[in-house]
C-alpha cells in the first residue's frame, strides 16, 4: 500500500495519471472549490477510476472546508 493523500481544490490538484494510478491505501479528497476548475470533469473521472482500483474518495461538504 502506498498510502498517498491527493487533495483536489480550485488551485491545486495532482497529475491526472497519479489519480488514475491510486489504489488501496490511497485517499483522494475532493474539496468543494474543485468544482470550479475547468478540468473538474477529468478529475471526477480519474477519481472514479481510482475508487474502482481500491482508493478511498472523500467528497467534502461546504461545511467541512
């Protein structure tokens, strides 16, 4: 297990390939501000691939940011 933490927000995000390679032991946090990114649909898709590979994907609520 790699145990990587990937955070996606409006200013920062990991490489899409890194997200797609995420798997068991990895955590992806999607902040509410991430939805304002022009490339957000690509990150949403990559997070889905990572979840299918075993990563944990956490979508934060506005109250949690």
